[in-house]
């Protein structure tokens, strides 16, 4: 009996291991997603941190996929600080018609040039406006949600002036897993966006 049990033990262990691996794989976070942001001054390549701030990433990528940002200008540019865009009114007071809460990850900081972060009017007021930094801005940590970073084209970021435009945002990787995980949020946001288009 014991011999028979010991013989079958490796198979049991293997089955449990496979089962655990499958469960872990299906529960893993969405992968980070690469984008290409085309501006009137040139292209900026970036990675959006879907694995660490999925809600904020899904918001930005959903708006990008809908063409929301296309043609919008960088309405606020502060030399040696940042460029800000994503407001359809161009005034700094506009947005998509909804707001969502801050999302922070301890490993994501305003620690270098090229950080993508959400502009807001205080806690829990994120919408469509975002900024990209020219340099480290550590005083913004814990106040603005970091959700991406420039991987190529920081010179373009630095060259952008007030009034320059976002031509388009191309998403280079699949958003399927991220959007499936964020379906509840996306449904609410898209309902507002669709209503505003009427």
C-alpha cells in the first residue's frame, strides 16, 4: 500500500504543480503596453504601466483607442517642468465628463524626465488630462498618479510648446486582458463618453 502510494506521489505532485501554475498564470496582472504618441513636433514612444496601475492605464488607453486625444493641444507647458494635454476645451478645466480615484504604486515615482502622470484638481479628480515631465519632480509623488514613461523621444517632449498638438496615439500591444479586467470601469466611462457625443 505504501509502495503504491509512493509510486503515485510524483504524478500527484506534478498535477498539483500544473494546476497551481495555471491558476497563477490566469490571475497574473496585465502586461505593460507600448504606445506611439505622434505630435506636431514628432513622435514619442512610451510604455504604459498596465501591470501596476491598471485603472489609470485602462482610462488613458481607452481614450486613446477612441481617438479622444487626436487633435487636442498641449495647453500648458512650463519650461524645465512638464507639458500638459488631454483637455478638449484647451483651458485646463475640461475633461471626459467623469472622474476617478487616484491610483498609486510605491515603485512608480516622478523620478526622472519622461514620466507620464495624471493631472488633477485634487484627490480623486482624474479624467483625461495628463502631463509628461522634463525632469524629476519628486514633490508630485503621492499627489499625481504615475502611469507611464517615455522610452524614446524625450527630445520631442522637451521641444513641445504651448499650442502644439497631439496628432494621434497608436497602441502597439494588445489591451484585451487589461480591458477585460477593467470592464466595469470602462462600461461606466464609455457610457458617459457616448452620451457626450450625442
